[in-house]
C-alpha cells in the first residue's frame, strides 16, 4: 500500500524516478516491488553516502 500510495502521489508531479533498495533475501518485498512495476537496475545498493551494500539490490520505477 505504501508503494502504491507513493506512486499515485508522484504521478501528479510529472515525470518520476523512484529508487528502492531491497535485501536480496527479502523475497516478499522483491515480489511486491515487481508487482508495482519496479525493475532491478543494479545487483547491489549504493547509498547517498557512497557506501555499497552487496546484500541488497537497487530497483527503479520510472514514469515519463
């Protein structure tokens, strides 16, 4: 519900890119993200501070 609410809010803002980092072992969250239109773009997570987590993946939802 949180992902869908965020997507619906952002749809009114124009073109969007929504990134999410999910643990590889969190299959339920990965499945939910895919169901909501996210796709995996990196096989690791890179955070804003520059650190990298190889136990997570980066997902992207984009809308033009």
